[in-house]
C-alpha cells in the first residue's frame, strides 16, 4: 500500500487538533475511498429508483446495479450462487436472522449451542436468546491464556446434542484468528451448523466461503470501505431455502392471499421492504476497490503493520498487551495506572483516534480481568508512521499523567 | 483543545487522593450502584441522611480520572446539604458540564470540571456519581414517604 492509496480517502487529509489525522479505529468502522462516495452519489444523481418492480428505465438500472452488487459480493467471497448473498443492515442483523431462524426450526429443547467467551455481543446475545427460546444449553469453548482456542477443546465440547457452533473468524478485541475451516469440519462431523461472524475478517483478508465450508457468514459493509447500513449474510443455499423469513412485507412475497402467502426464493425472501439500494451499490464499489488492491496484499500490509506495532509497543514501559502473537491488525492494550478513556483522550489531542471501552465484549473483559481497554486497529491506508505517532502519543499520555499525578 | 482544560490541577488532585472513598462503617443508610455501560465505569455510593441532611457519604468503584475525581468532588460538595440543595446542585452541575454554567451560582471547585463540556464523550464520566447521588436521595425520600 502506498501514498497513492491513502490519497483516495479524502477524510484522511484533514488535521485533528492541529495534527494530521491518524485513524486507528478501523475495527469500529473504516473510512471510505472517493470511488465509494462517488458510486453512491452517482446513484442518487442519475438513477435513483426502487428495485424489482419498475417497468421504467431508472427502475431497471437500479435493479441491475443492486443485483450486480450481489454478484460482486458473491465473487468476493467465492460463494457458489448469487442467491446465497442476502443484503441486510449489517453483521448484527445477519447473526440475529440466523439465530432466530435456527432457534425456531433447528434447535430443540436440550440441544447445545457452542460459542466462545470472546464473541462480540452481536454473536453472543442472539445465541443466549436462541437458547432461551428453544430451551437449549449455551456452552463455551475454554480460552487459552493468550486468547486462542484449541481444536481439541472444540472437539471435546461437541456432543450429539450440539446443533450450532458460532464463532468470530477474527476477534474484534484480541485479533485472534480462529481456524474456521477446521472448526467447521468438526462441527459438520457432529451434525452441527457452522455460523461465522466475519465482521473483522472479510474486510482484511481473503475469505473463501467454499474453502471455509461454513454454513453462514455475516459481515458489514461499513467495516470494509463501504457505507453504513448495508451488510451481508451468506448462507448455503440449502439452508437459506430451509429458513423462514423473520420480516414480512413487500418485495419478499410471491403470492399473497387473504389468509396465507408464499415467499420468493432466497435471497429475496429475506429482503422484505425496500432494500438499502445505495448501500449495496456503495458496497460493490468498495469490493471493486479492495479487489483492485488484492486481498492478499491488504492482508500482508496489515500483518507488517501489526507486527511493527507490537514490536514498538512492547518497548513502552508500563504497557500491557492483550492477545496472541499471531493475530490480525488489532492491538488491545492498557497503560499502567491510566484509565483507557484518559489514554484515548490524550491520544485524540495528538490527532490519534483509537477506541477505549469494552468493545462490545463484556464477557471477554471479565476474562481479561479489566473493565476496559484501549484498542488500535489498522487498515490498508495506515502506515508505519501512523504506528510511530501512536507510540509517541502514548509516551505523551504517560508523561502527562505521570506529571499530573506525580 | 488543550489537555490542561480537561485535566485541571484540582481534578487530578481528587483523582490522586480521592476524598470519602470506601465504605461507611456500620452502614444503615442507602446504597446505590450505577454503571456506565458504554465504558464499564462503575460506582458504588453509600449515603446517610440525618434530619434531611447528608450526614455521611462514601463512594467506591472503578473508572477514569474524570469519573473518579468527579465522584470525590461530589461527596465533598453535598456533605451537609439538605436533600433539596443537593438535588439542585446536581442540576447546576449537569448544566456546567454541558457547557451552560448556571448564572450567578458559585460552584466552587466543581467549576474545574467545566472543561469536560469540550469533550462530549466524557460528560457521562463526569455525571455518573451525580446520577448515583440523585438516585440515592430520591429513593431515600420515597422510602421515608412510605414509612
């Protein structure tokens, strides 16, 4: 990645508090390249129209672009069919749809659902609710000290009653990358469904759903250079055919009678109401942008950055780093004696944007024995200079609080 | 935006040497626990009224410098005040940290926290202990009314 890539993100050109913006909150949301902004703008300026029903020219154009976006996303994650790509609001919507559907149609009383304690709340609460709804038992794969899990433990936690294994591909706090292909194989051997939260993996590394062989994969557009409010649920076609929709209304029906109705085929039966057309078009532009760089190259770049960051951060006195050695581009840490909120405020005055808090992972915070942490997360436009600025700002935070306190 | 505007000397002093931190001895007053769910800050507040006045107050918990300093300063500020005065002070404090300091009211040391208004994400840190105090007083008042 080079300066030419960076220049395509207009927001990064600004100064914050008198310093060039260093944006390190990419696990929360990513910035948008001009190409994405232009695609959305062009849709509204040139062919804004509803999809799937217009006979008129604009309606046809909008439908073509919307369904074209579906095909681009299919290619991006190598799904077999475009009909396996359901557009929705984001990862949370996708995981809720799957958990709700499986709770009603697949999980029976006394069955088991297997997750981990490091899930984002959006891949944890839906399963708590599914367990309650179906009378099932929620089980947790034990975590190793470094925040990884072991395949042996997954295998050991499986039983004939295990119906679902749900896991993030990449932890949004620790950056742990789970071996989903192997976990999916274990799940399938025991007759369970494999559900993957791909919010932190799909934007950052090559993800091939056929290779992973997961049954469902949910991710968000806004974390991968696309706009907010658009997300994707991938599901194997046989599963999408089997699951009932959770929202009913326009766009998703075949025939409506007075007392009963029939649904369209997937994916449309899950897309009731006017969809986020501009969002899907923006997401397709983001996919093209990522493909033009190559996901291998994006991944390599972030690996170099995170390794450089870990190497530099380790030398900061009083820092505690959480998570495994091998990880995605996420570094979560605390500075001794300084609350992460205070750290983030000092960093912000230096133009460095990081996240502080529990990162929607309260059970994981409990496991780490902290109430909150600071987190820096990288993307393709970040540079080693950004890492240097982070380290300098942390030293400034230590000085400020050391001085103020001492 | 200057760090010194937020982290004033008196704030750092309260953060470093919190007043009224811990638990009341042989407590028979009211106890409230409040959390700030967005950041995991947590405060436990114990409060005892005598003849309608805050006779004793202590806090404990975890949080950032702003939330802990604000809690410490709050306990100092309301000690000895009657319920009405304490509730009124809380309102004045909220105005202060939202950037609208009340006219003609001397808030003493609390005014050091006015800088929080320039850091919107931190306003909730500053108000957590005050919300706990308000809730404690209201519950006490309700409890008394029920007697």
